[in-house]
C-alpha cells in the first residue's frame, strides 16, 4: 500500500488539501474523527450568520426577502451542492430536514408508479429512513414494504415494486452500495430508485444521474459542515421532475406564491419540492460552509479519504492486534466510504475513554466504534496518533473505569 511508505508528516506536507484545515475552527488538542455525524465549524459561518442577523434581519427587516435575496436561497445553496452530486445547476433544492425530504420524494416516486404500491429497502437501513416508510404506510394502507438482503439478487424482491429506497453508504460500516447496478435492477423491474446520500456527499466522487438515480436526498451537517440540524437537499431527475407531485405542497413551492390563490399550482422544476418558508439562518450557515468547496476537486477529496481510512485500518490493526477489535468496514478501498468501523464487545466504554483523551469518534449499538474522516481538515498525523491512543486504552484497560461504563451521553 503506497500510503504506508511515507511518514504522516510527509503525507501532510505533500497534501494538496492541507490548507483547507485553516478554514475550520477546531478545538486545540482534539482529534476530531466524527465528521460523518457532525462536521466541524467553518470559520466563516459565525461572521456570515452575524451579518444575516444584524444587517439583513436587524436593519433591512422584511426587505431582505428581496434586497438580500432570501427568496432564492434554497436554489442558490442547491447550486453549490449540485457539483458534489455530479448533476447540473438548477437541479437541487435545499430546505427542511432529511426525513421530510425523504417523505416527499418517496411519495412522489410512488405517485409516478401507479398500481405499484411496494417499497423495497433494507432491514438494516438507517432507522429514520425505515420510520418514514412506515409512516407513509399509515397514509397508504395498501403500501407493502419489502426487505432486500445485500447478499441476494434484488431482481426477485423488486418484481411489482414501485420504488427501491437505499442508503448509498451504510451508516454502520461505511460500505458503499453499487448505485449503478442496483438502480439498473430497479429500472429493469419497472421501479424508480431513491437514494439517501447523507454519508456520501462531500467525501465520494458522485455521478448520481449517470449511475441511474431517480431521486436523491441527503443532509447538510455531515461532510458538508453546515452545522447541527442543517437543512437537507433534494435532487430529482430532470426527466421526472415535471411530472412529480410532492404531497407537502406549500406556498413557496407554488408557481405564483405571491398571487395567494387557494388552489395549488406547482412551480416548474425542482422549486416545487419547497414546502414552507425556508430557514434563512440555517441556509445561510450551509451556504457559507459550502464556499470552502470552491475550486476543490472532489476526486482529490476522495483520494485523500481513501488514503486516510486505509492508513487508519493499517495502524489500528498493527497497534491493537489481539485486543478484540474486528474490522467491520470493507477492506477494499473501492467499497469503503469516508469512515472506518471496528467492533468490540466493550465498544461503548472504549469510545468514552477515547473521547476523554481527545479522540472524538462515536459508538453505534450494539458494538460498533465508528470513526469518520473529513479530508478537508483531518491530518495524517492525527490518524497515527489516534491509533496510538486507542492501543494505549486497550492495552492498559483504562476503559474499564466506572465513569466510562456509566456515561450517559452517546455521541
């Protein structure tokens, strides 16, 4: 492996993305390996939000809908995200939570496939995605939910289905699903493909239209660094958006919102996927965070991510051999997203001990230690040091201290 031939200092010195770290506010003495849950704070966000509050809201008041162009923020921010998805300008809209966006696209996709009231997903999909399907079934009692196991051919379970709904990168293991093959299988069965990209965008080199996605959604607070609860994004294939009728019709998704007519007429294009009034402060935060991506090659980001996750696997397995860790993520670079997961029967207290030493990852029940690597700000020296600290915690058994087992907060 070429990543093992150089020291961490040499890798950092040769890192074309290294200067991006200076654009983030990172606590001194902390190795932050949880960017796959919540991205770090970009330095410009605080100034941007203060400007929106003091000048745009405080001084211009309601005039800022026009003078500061709050009205088009959902599309402007969407245009920043579009290149990270491999799609065109005007195809992405931003607003509301990921769960709300998923509900809208699922209902829209089913409406485009009348008589095919079947959604195929994975039983181990991200729980919120499953909850949304179950909630939709309360409104559509005839809806059938089928579960596909990745070890099997999906063609049989897709027969008669209207929608295949999958998460591109498994939130537990970081395994990448084959979007092109699975979307093609859905299309061959007459179904549409809906993809959750929350753990993909900003760390993988995506070409979702070429790979057969029909609808895609994802959050803005992981690798996009938009802040806690940052709004989600929605993409609909241009071939389908004109016929799509999303169920949460709201006034700013209307073709003529300021005509205030009682009957709904959807706006042309992706704007119809706006529901209510956009969250201006959150959108401004995400918009500012996305300016960091200007001029950044997502292919270079993916290369660095792959090198960092591979190095972490290598260093942990060398330093922690015989300590009960088992790699849960794919070993093959092309199958692994931007995170590395290990299992350990005492994973929770071990992660709490790591956090106490300044290495912030997270834990997922029942036994997964999860580490996310954002190439925009994680350094190779931090990867090596994190592996050393994990080895110290395991070999000394410090994780057995009562305060780690009894800690109440799971990050």
